[in-house]
C-alpha cells in the first residue's frame, strides 16, 4: 500500500485528482468507481476544474457508484444518485448512459445487484475505485462482519453508521436502515484503489487499516490483500 499524508483537504483532493485525470488521459473510456460522502467532495471539485479549465473529456468515461440507500428515490435530497449529479456529473460532460448508480427503489433488489455485477464485468472491470472509510472501518456499506468475497447486495446499516449519517437528515428515524452496496469482493477486483480519509475521527480506522490484522471486523483491512492501493489522508487522520 502506498500511503500519502497531506497537509489539508485541498492537497489530498489534488493528489487524488491527478491520478484520475492521468487515468482518463491514458484511457478515455476508463471505468471509474465513485464514492459519496464528505471526503471526496474536494476531489470532485478538482475534476470539474479539469473539465472547465483543461478541457478534460469525460464523454467516454464509464462510472459505477459504490452504494445507495434502499427506499430513497433518485430525487431525494439525500440519495447518492442526487449527490453524484449535484456534485460532479452535472458539471462535466459525462454521458448519462455511462453512469451507473445502484437504484434503491427497485422492486427486485437481488436481480438488480446481479445485473450491476454483470455490467461491471461487461465493461471489463473497474480501472480505479475511489473509497472513503467509515469510523467503524466500513468501505462502501460493507459493515463489520462483511465477507471478504461479498458481492453487490442489500445490507443492513449498523447503528453507528445510521448515527453518523443522521447529520444529513432532519431526524435519525429518517435515515434508511438498508442499502445496496458493492461487495468487498467486487471492490477488490478494481485494478487500482484510492482510499481517502480526513479528520481525527478517522484516525482509529486508519490505524487499524495500516497496523492491525486483516479481519472482517475492520472491513477496510481487506485492502491489505490488494496489489495497488493508494491511501491519501490528512495529518489528523494520520495521527
Ligand atoms: P465521509 O463517509 O466521507 O462522509 O466521512 C465515508 C464513509 O462512511 O465511507
């Protein structure tokens, strides 16, 4: 694992953006796995700058998002679909048909998850997957206890995750209790992985990832078994 410690969010975001921009420059039809949450927002701003100022062309890029809440329509203020369009996709020239985000409203979630996996396979797999990390060590919504070979599926969120995410909702009871998430096995098949973390509330999870044993109780530790992972963190998360 390559570990880069940066002074602040802007430097972290620029570093991550450099890797993505380089990938798109080398292969215009790259398959990029995107993540939601507060952490990658700076990275998305940098990608928008690359589009506006350096004419980076995203028309061939294919995207797959990590997860989505079950029960929230795409238009919901807190849906990850809306997050991605508001914070990135509406501001670059990505093609709508190349964007893949799990749909939390499907009537057959199991069939949908199988189809999602098939789509990733059909485009040749993910070139770069962007990840955040939860305080409990989750990546995407693979909560502690998730199997390392798990695939895209419906999961139940832990109390801790519901509490962490409740800051975005009016009431904690409005936070969905289930989500569709790419599995750890799915994520591990990405050719390259970039994990971003900032703030001292992530330092424990980062410590476990860098210094702890590979265990299902800290799902991110599975990344130690991957050949091409870059971890970009700020000083607080590195503490
Ligand atoms: P955050 O979420 O970027 O909002 O901290 C990360 C995560 O829970 O995976």
